[in-house]
């Protein structure tokens, strides 16, 4: 499966409209989804670990972009996403340890997890999109042209902020459900751990970016810095905590 993703990523750089790409990418996504389902839900409860969490986030990133990009496909970004999905499959094979999530049968907790992972996926797309826009902008400043049928930068910018807007709405639901309904969702009172604090900071950064966009017209490098900062905080909030606890400390 990792090799299949890798082949699609390589092919997208050379012949993005090839029939083989259009056929094999959804096949890879389907197989990856089945693998995640068996790992996370295959034993009846919800079991997560660093490898399965990273793989789930990047699978959702690849799936979200594939579903949303048919109107304005960006082969370079799709190639990056497919390459990261390939790495995530290998990571899942290397870091196989998982642990059962307490109260995983509670609907509120399942809803919280689904919304949280979707927010991760969308905001990961936004972060990659922001990096790609910066590269394209530099290419234009050097006298180059947008290749691969890429839309104008203003169109890409509108796509970026739509993605951030939807991701921020999902992140708001995830953060506020975790903060204000901790007893219902997790079965324990709220504790201001590193995870909670970093998630709130990420929410503030993305919210500040959208406010700055609306009132000050933020764009370009400013949007890139805020997007990358917000997503980095979000990564540290969950995956960073899992990596430290499970991989470095072996807990």
C-alpha cells in the first residue's frame, strides 16, 4: 500500500491526468481506510497509538483533498499528500502499539474524536496548501509561470481560506466539546494538560488568522506563518504528546 501511494505520488509529478492515477489513488485510499478501521475499531472498542493516529490523520488529509479537488486539482499538492500518506502507512507498521480509549462506547466521545480527526485532516491540507502557494509565488517572482494547470494565486488563496474556515469550525467543535463537556466526553473533569493548552493556542491562532484576513486582508507570507504556526501547535497538542509518551518514554 505504501508503494502504491508512492507510485501515485511519483506519477502525479509527471502525468497527473493519467488514467492509472485516477484509478489507483482511490484504490490506495480504500485499502488504507480498511487498514485503519481494522487497527482502530477492529476489536470493538477504539484503540489508538502514535502510528495509527498519524496514519488516520494523513489518510483523512489525502481523502479530503481527493474529494475536494476535482473542481480545481493541484497535482503538486496531491503528490505531496500521497507521499505523506505512504510514509504514514510505514509509520503505522513501525509503531504498532495501541491502547484502548476509555469510555470509547460513549457516543459523545466518538463524535469528539471524529470531529477532531477531521479538523486535523483539513488543517493539514491548509498547511500544505500554504507552503505550495509560497513556492508558486516565489516562482512567479522569478519570472516563471504556474505549471500543471494550477489556478491563479487569488483562486488558490480563496481555496486556502475556505479550507481553513471549515477546519476552524471543526476545531472549534472539538476544542469546546473537550473543554466544556469533559465529564460527558471523557468521563473526567477538565484538566489543563499540555494537550489542552496547545489545542486552545492553536484554535486562537487560526481564529486570529481568520479575523486578520477579514479585517486586515492578511495574505501571502503572513497567512503562511499563521497557518504553519497554528498547525504546528495542533500537531504538538496530540501527536507530539503521543510521540513523547509512547515512543520516547515507552508509556
